[in-house]
C-alpha cells in the first residue's frame, strides 16, 4: 500500500493516557469488524468510482438500488459514454442531484476512454482532476482499493470525530488532518470505514445509541446523551 498523500497533517501532542484511549477505540472497532469495507456495491475500480460519485448527498442504499440496474446495462466507461446523459439519467433519477451527477459521470467516462484507455487512474492527482471527483471521493476510492491509506471525512466521520474528541477541526480537511495524525498506523487503512459505520449505525446525529455503544466508556461526550 502506498503512503498517505503528501498533505500537511495536524500536530497534536497527546498524553500517554490519550494515546491509550485512542488506541483502545480502534482496538475495539477492529475486534468488532476486523475487515470493514464500503457498503457501496462494486466489482471494478470504475464501478466503485461511479458509485462513490453518485453517493454524494445520497445514501449507499439508494445508490446500490440504482447501480444494480445501471451496471447490468453499462459498467464500463465505454458503455456509459454510449449511454450518454439522456440514457444514464433514468437509472439515477431517484438519487439527489442526479442531473449534475449524470453529466459528471458521462464526462469522466469520456476522459477515461480518451486519456486512460478506459482504465481508472489510481493516482490522487489524476482522480481529483476528473469531473465530480473531489478529495473525499478520491480518498474513498484509493482507500477502498488499498492504494493509499486515507480518511475521507463525510458528515458521519465529522460528527464522530468531534464527539470522541479526536478532532475539533472546523472543516473536513482540518478533521482529516487530525485523524491522519493521531490514528495509530496499524489502523489507518481501516479507520475511515469504522468511523463511518459507527456514525451510521450507533453514533446517530439526533439520538446516538450510547447504551449499546462498544466504546461508550471511552467517549467524552456520552454523558451529554444519556
């Protein structure tokens, strides 16, 4: 696996007690779900990339429902280009921002065909240059494919990181820097998935399930919700 992208990471001085708490959080995540993966359905780097692009401001469940039908018809850049925006739109019309996403998916497919022989370039700079692919999307793809350890910060990760006092960053980039700096190396490639899953199913936005939380005793925010 490649090294993390060359971004300036936040430097926090952690006490031995805090280091132990953070390590314990990840140890429990690892014990509960040893090999976490994305819940988006995919078979190739291309179908993963498209699914992640479509998942912005949408649930994985809604994306999987749409791509299950789409990928039966078009699961390569060439097939998506042939389908075109008008052909792609009906498959993803149930997903938020579907018109913009259809435009981006077709355009990025054209670029893959024209510049990369129909293959997804698994390099951050080239990925982020594709239409509809920002830092978060590139991080998800690279991390999921074991190309680069990365922590993509969505609303779930942002919330969980703050509640666990792993970061007080005001932006996703700030939170990402904090998490990359303090996450123990053995857990770095899986941290993204654990934090998302924890936020999605346990540390909910309105009513976190603190009573059944496997790291409840390690959470500084628990008393706020009990």
